[in-house]
C-alpha cells in the first residue's frame, strides 16, 4: 500500500515549535484478542451481488473449513454486515443450522452458535448475508464518477488493508490465516467486473436478464487483505511482459491513452523483479486500475492493483515530468509487493514496516533500471532519507517496528517512519551486505516462506546465512529503538597516515542527547578520500561509543569524507578543519551530487538543533552557486523554505527572501523559461523548481513573466507546458488578488484531468489576503474537491504563511466533526494533524 504521506513532496517539519505532548484520553478498551484457532478456512467460495443504485450488496459464502478441535461455536470477523442464515455441514454429514449470531461490534467479530458440537475434521460453512456499499473509501465501497456525457454514476470497489475485508464478507481477517478464494460477481451486463484472478466463465444470470454472473479462477493461498473486486465502467490498454504475463491498465472511459505509460513501466518491471528475486510472478495476469475515490496512493491487491488516478494516469500533453516519475515509482512499489507481501506475507501487523520499507526501497531500484536518466537514487536521499532523519530526530518519533495489538492501531503506524526510515535502513543494509549476497538471501527467504507468513527475524536469518555477517544484531539496533546517531569526527595527520577519531551519540532535533542512558547503534561506516570521491576506501562497523581508525598513505592535502553515497542512516559533525577541506569539493563539483546534498543537509539540521550557527550554513549555501544537479537544488530549496518560515516570525523575513533571490537568480537565468533541444527529465524538474522559488520570493522579472504567461494560458493563446504550470500558478497566486483566485478556481472546475485539479488544489494556499485564505479553506470541504484531496488543500494553506497556519488550524478545529465523520479515524485525518502539528513547512514545488 502506498500512502500519500507527502512522501515525494519533500516536506520538512520545522523545529520551531516543540509539539506539546498530547496525552491520549482513551476509554479503557478490552485487551485485543486474536481469533481462536479451533476452526480455520481452507477455501472461500464467495458470491457477491452489488446494487449500484441502492448501494447495498447481497452475499453468499460457502467456505471449506477445518475444525481442529470440537467446538459449538465459530468466531469470525464481521463489520457492518447482517447475517441472514448460517449453517455448517461436516464432510459427508448432516447440515446443522446456527441458532444464534452474537455480534461483538467494537471488536468487529461475530460468534455463530450451533446446537451441538462441530466435530474435528473438515466441513462446509454456509453464510447468507447483506451489507452496504459505503462511502468511507474502505471495505466494499462506492466510488463516484461522471460518464463522458456528464451523468453521475457509481462504481463498486474495494480497499481491505488493513482490516476491512470483514466489511465485504464474514472472514478470518488476519494476515496469517491464509486460504484460497473462488470469487463470483453478479453484475449489470454492461459493466466491467474484475478480481484478483482471470475470468473463467461469464453467463447470463437466471433471475434477471440485465445481469451476468462472472466467475473467476481459484486464487493461490493468500491473505484476506489482498482480495479485491471492482465493478464499473472502464477502458483498458493491454500488453504482455517478456515472461508471458498479461498486463492491463484500466482507465476511465475515453482515457485509455493515459494508461500507456504505466503499462510500459509494468511490462518492464515484472521481468525485472522476476530476475532480481529469481522467482516467477505467480499469477497469469495483472491488472492496474485507476479508482476515482481512493484514500491511499495505491494498494497492491494480488493481480488487481488499485491506484488513485494521479498515481496511474499520464497524459502525454498535460502531465508534468514529476507526475511521470511518481507513477513509475508507485507502479514499482506495488508490483514489488506481489512478491514481498503477497507471496510471503508478514505474520502480524507488527512486521508491516518490513513490507512497506522494502517496497519503498526497491521501487527506486526498479525505476533506476527502467529510467536511468532520472538519477533517482539521488532523489531518494532528498525525498525519503533526509525526511526520515528529520522526523526521527523528534522526541515524539517511534521505532520502525512497533508492537501492534489491536489492528485499529495500524493506521497510526502507517507513517513516514515505516516507509521512509524503513526504506533508508534497508538501503543501508543492502550496501552493507552487497548486492549479490542480498539477492541470494532474498531468494532463499521467498522460497522458504512462499504462500506462508514470516516475521522480520526470518528475513534477517536468511540474509545472515547468505552473507555471513551479523545482520540480526546490526539491524535490531536500527529497528527496535527510535532515533539515530550523530557521528562526530576529528582527524590528525601522522607522517603519511591519517588518524580519524570517531564517536557516536543520539542526535536530537532539540540538541545533542546528554542523558545518562545514551542509546548506541551498530553503525556500518564507509570512508572515501579526494583521490576517488565515489569509491569507498575503507569500511568498518562501529559497535561501541568511540574508536580510532588509521588510513594509510594519505597526503596532508587530501580530504577525507565519511559516508560516501550518503547511505548510512546518521548525521555527521566534522571538526572545522575537516569541513573546511570539503568545501572546495562542493564548488568544483568533485564531491558526488548525493554527497554535496548530504553535507548541506547535515549542517542545516545541526544549525536547527542549535549545535552550530545558521550563519555557517548560509555561508555553505553560497558555495552552491555553480550547482547543476536538480536534487541538490531541491534539498537546498526545502531547507531555505524552512528557514524562511521560521524567520516569518522575526524582522529578518525580507532579508532571507533577498538571500533566496540572490542564490537562485544565476541558475534561473541559465535555464530560462523554455526547454531547449536535448534537455531531459531533470532539466524540466529543475526549471520548475527554480522558477517557483524565484516567483514565490518576489523576483520581479520572474513575477512579470509568470503573469504574462498566465494571462496567455487563461485566454487560450498559449497553453502553459505542464512542467511550468505549478511554478506559474504558485507565483501569480502568491502575489495575486481575488480575481486571480477566481480564475484559478475556474481553471480547477474546467480541468478534465485529476492531476491538474490536484496541481491547482496544492497551490491555492499561496494566496495572501486573509479573506481569500478563508475562501480557499471553505473550498477544501466543498463538492468541488474529492474527499481524499481535502487534506492537501488545507495543508497547502497551513504551509504557505504565518497567517495561513493559524487560519488552517482554526478551520480544522471548527470543522472537526465533519472531518472526523468523513475519514472516521482513517490515516487521512492523522495526516492532516501531523501536517499542522509539526508546522509542516512544505517545499515550494510540492510534487506536481
């Protein structure tokens, strides 16, 4: 599952306000108990008949179950479902009707009672039930769409992770209780019906000639949260991967063309993973489908992956470069889960981080394979690695691995720590082990646990056997305790040798950790020198508070750098002489881009923690005037955004705007407004970033040109290229009035593509006047904005100015009931609070 955790949006929490501890006032709930093991399912025969007009559905379940010890009751998960009849027939015996259904609503369980004990052995459980196609984007729900003619209709779709399969049918809804599924859907004959497997039979429904009965092939043994079905109107594009799997991308009617990019990525990705894991994709087909109302970014249902429209659809003319990149990453993420998560599943939600952290790491490996020109690993450092470091330095962070009792806690755990820190420590692990042994260990893990369940420790065991390194010992220091170390480095030259003194202590956003019980980590440390900045000269494992390392044959004029490639999950504090010697490597670009970025990011966070002066960081930033790399600029820009936001409370606000204008003007002039022949993906991203930064900071020539181009765009004289829209929209709104806002809202209404609507929604908050800010906030809850996108409109207001933050917080408090009712404790609402709570200062160019 990919939550839109703003993960690609380079948001950085500002440490200006330490969040007040909010004590949870929760009613004492009964301790959570997993389902009893005396009856378990072997196969679910499931037939569902949704009513797309009245928003209800009828269901029939015939499950083959195994009774392991005699019992007169069966306990299952069940939520918002009414059971009409239930019976049990032992193999070759008489059918016994259940005499009572006892619903434990808050536990989402039902107990079926039988008049006599069910004996050991196998049997068939039959249940007839009815349920509701809800509008909460979970379980079996309805999703609203408009036909090309403008008529409003509804599709019936599913989202079961983590615990909502029980809203579609009574089941054993725990990831370790795996079974096979035979699914039949009874649907209007003019609708598309899809499920995890291929269709094996489609015939008219006897009781109603307008309906058809669509039967799907038996699934492999799988968990309930990965089951899916979709009934609606869609077009598709189709292809075959080189290893013979049929791949289809389903789009809204009339938009099949927009599925081609994702189709190309998926057909390249399946063989890549098959090769990487050395395990074939186990199903005959895979469908990727765009769902109009969808809370997460995407969901990896086995063989039927569901996406937000913006995470799947690309229009060659109207999609910007960052959208293509986003789609490639999300497709890579969800397809990785087909092996890691679906074939081998975590035993319980405690191990969810491994599922998500792994997919969030390997999606980059896959995109790097498909699109080497994206320089995607450098972007990983800015999008995931530094973001995780920022969040994990806060006192209210948590370990990657959190013990989950009640599954309702799962939504609280799906956060940037599970995804981004998870991905970062797996990247560090992969680097520590080496690719060959890593792949060997992964293959052993997948083969050993296929169609079964595993825990984090099982993976460490396989990797340990493959590599002969102490994986479990090293990794538990990164997964079971929160935070990370700051590595303090000093050096001394002794004849031809360089002696490094290295020590570790916990890094905190509020300054260095000076407690008694200082935690420590097993830290893989690599070292490079100016002789070859891209090549590691020495690797050590720091397994104690401090150590000394001798590097031989290093002349006094060479510099030494720790953590080449910025792979280790820690911050570094160099002695001032070591830092001095590294600065020329930034100016003359001899340091790798990822290391130029890492150096700047480390210093910036040290200054935020009050360990060095901000002046030193600003001095360092001036060294980036020749910087050509998009990602390095993007990270710089982000940090300047944080500074600008902090200084909005002081008299220095105008000075920092001027600093930003001075820093970005040369690169802005060099790039200009229009793309040139031979430019690539990264040039387009850089141009958008720089123009947006200059425009927001009030650079006159940029502002005038943005207004001129915006006018031509609105009048239809010269449509803005997709890559320029965000920076132009942002600039004119930031310095605009009520007419500008009205024009933007009109563009929003006219936009046919969800991507364009989202692009506008994200920048609306840039408007400055208090009455217009209020108008934007009201718009966020209007019919014009899809419920899943309300959060980004409010977040945009909160991230844009001092007044915006106050207004957004008041708005959330005033409308709490409606917001809470809309999202009912889903992760969208917790995301909104986090946005405000850390004063999330978003970067200018959020992922557009």
